[in-house]
C-alpha cells in the first residue's frame, strides 16, 4: 500500500498515456458503457417504481358502492350501518353527487370543461369504503348480498395488471443487470488488452529491469476502473435529470403519487449502480490482464 501511494503520480500519468494512445476506442467505450448503464438504471428504477406504485394504489384502495337513489335517509343509514359491520371494512364515507363531480374534475384536469356540457350533474351519490385489501373478495361478496345495492366498483383489475407489470419489469431489470455485467467485462477487458499490446515494449523493458507485476499492472487496473466510473457518472447524471423531470410529471398527473419519493429512489439506485460498475471495472481489468498473460 505504501508503494502504491509512493508511485501514485506515475500510475496516473501512465493511465493518461494509455488513454491517449487508445483515445478514440476509449471514448467510444465510455459512451457505450454509459448508454448501457443508463438503460439499466431506467429499467431497475422502472421496476422499483412499479412496485411502489402498486403499493401506493393499495394504500388508496377503496370500494365504491352504489345504491338505489330512491332510498330515504333512514334506509340509507341502516345500509351504512350494515356495511360498517362487514369484516374488513374500516370506514364508510358518503359521497354526494356534487362531490363525485368535483373528484372527476380533479382527475380530468384541463379536460374537466367537458362536464359543463351536461345540463345536469351526470354523477350519482355513492359510498366510499376504506377496506383491508386482503379481504376484498369476501367484502364484495358480503356487501353484494345486502339489499338496495346496485353496483360495486373496485380496482382489483388495475392492481393485478400493475402487479404483473412489476414482475415483467423486474425480469427485464435482472436481464439488464446481467447485460451490464457482461458488457462491462467485454468492453473494459478489450480496452485493457489494447492498452497492454500498445505498451508491449515498455512492459518488456520494465520486466527486464525487475519491476514486479503489481507495479506494471496497476495503471491498467486504474484505467479500467476509471472508464467504468466515468461511464457510470455520465449515466447517473442523465438518469437523475430524467428522474427529476419524471417526478414532476408524475406529481402533476397523479397527485397521490407524492407517496412515492422518486428522487430518493434515484439517489439510492445511482449509488448502488455506481458501486457495482466500479467494482466490475476492476474485475474486468483483472480479467483482461489475465487473458493477455495467458496468450
């Protein structure tokens, strides 16, 4: 370790020299790896986002229970009491037709002006049930058996589709992670081999002078790690810019998605990815040097 710090100036000057000798190839490798890392970051973050999106929907899960509009207040109160006693129902909230119209206006945003085309409010009052999502099937069955119930709406299909989408994106994320590993190995080890061949005469001279392998190989290790780190930083900068814009867009489109902190997720994913690509850069450098030695 002492010898490393004593020779650190030489190591970094050699790294710069190696990079200059293979400048075009090194730049293309950095850009290629950066693109691969960026796509991997998007895929992994998409998987994490879909999982959190599904959880957020579950937290917002509720049943919309529609009843006969001809019910009087006494009968409606009785119905609400029966629903409240159903196992798995946490709370029953009455939503008037006017409140339903306001909720839809929020969802539609700028397109809410279409509601002004109706002569009268097209929405009807209903009961919004806060429930235990794990018991949704039994809740629906119990409530459906009650009198005066006309329709029950739930978001089970949406949750199921998002859950399946999360699994698909997760599988793609795993494949992309493997692609990152292989790409790092192939590209970085190729650059290292090129650097060794370009410095063949200098390496032979150092070996004749008795320089140890660790002294000769260190600049190539640093080059491989450096290429991976630069590629990773480029990908992370692009990813963070993208995620910040996506967070703003998501917050505007889906207000309840504020529960999903995309920025903190981006930082966490970026740190993990940067550590991974740095480590893989070192391993790929060792692999490239070993292949040169074997030849």
